[in-house]
C-alpha cells in the first residue's frame, strides 16, 4: 500500500487541458444551443406551419383585393403592384419573426432554462446567439416557401441571380438584426404572452409607415419623411431594385436611404444588430 502511494506521488502531474479561446468557445456553444432550438422546432411543426399562414394571407389579400386599385409609379396594373408588393411582404415576414424570438426566450425564462444555462460554463452570449441563429434558419425556410407561392401567383424577378441572392441576404440580415430586438423584449418581460404582444405592437407602425405596401411619394410630408428614413423601407427599396420590381415611371425619393438603398439597408441592419445584441447580452447577465 505504501509503495503504491509512493508511486502515485512520484508520477508527474497531468497536464491541465488547454482551454479553448473565447471566440472558439462562443461559436461552439452558440451552435450547440442553435441545434437544440432547431430540434425543438422540428418536434413542434405547427410553429412553422402557422408562421407561414400570415405572409401567404397578406400576399393573396393585397394582390387580389388591392391590386388594380393602388397606384404605384403612375401605374395601377395588378401585375405591376404584385411585383411592387412582394419585397414589402418579404421584409414584413422577416421582421415579424421578432415576436416569435421574443416569445421563445420568454418561455425559456419562464421555465427556468435560462437560469440553468447561466449556471453552465458557457459563453455569456451563446444562449441568445444560438436562439437567434435557429430563428434565422426558420426565417430562411419561410422565405423560400413564400417565394414559391409568390411565383405561383405571378411574381417575377427581372435581374440576374447574383442580385436576387443579394436581395434575400439583405432580408435575412434585417431579420437577424431584428431578432435581437425580440431577444431583448423576451428577457425584459415576465411571460411569453407579454413578449408576443410587445414584439408585435411596434412592428405594425414600423411596417405600415413605410414604402412596403404603397408608394411613399403619395404620403403626407411628415409621414413620407418617416417612411424614407425607416430602416425597413431601405431594405424594401433595395430588394425592389435588386429584384427588378420597380414599376414603370417610378421615381425614387430624394432621401439618401432611398437613393442608396442597398448600402443604407446594410448599415441600418448592422447598427441595429450591434446596439441590440449589446443590450440583450447585458440584460441576459442580470435577468431572473
């Protein structure tokens, strides 16, 4: 027994495991949480199915009810309005995913999962990053289905595939940035129901005081100014240009975001992402 103890004492100490770098650990932890949320989504398919109903309903209603009665760029053609409309529907779809992101995080808070995650040796922002990445995947799938429905209803693109893909990337970037607003709301309320309400109530004026459904040139002066500098409008205008969906005779407003919509869309989304990710991670550290 004494010899065994002595042999154990004489052995060289085991080398301590090399810790992973901060960025590597954060990425790995985020991917693990994202996988967890994606698996959860596949087990609740009605979340995806019901999420598709609203944008499809908007496409059908605006196309067949308002198409032919709303003037855009001097045209009242239903086909021109259908192509004018789709960029707005796409942008509305990615931003309305904000409510789902907030409700999901609020539900995790309500069940105590956030407290469990915080007790683990994980990167501080990994839980939120993983959640928003999973929501981004769901949003991308929704966009694919919505684009197929729009093509069936007569929507067409008139630019090359590179510009079209860039338009969809800008949409996903906007949706990802807005999902961090949802994350902050979800951490700031007590119930998933409150997160859903809080995530939607501000989105309606944001999306309707814009160029998504009507030509902003026809708005009163004070509303037109708001619409022209709305980050939502910048992405919509960028997608119309990249998809080739500007109606005949359409004149873009003189405001800088409307004259340079692709750059304005990227800058707005980046600013929203940086600001609200910082606020959400800070809130996550103290949320209870």
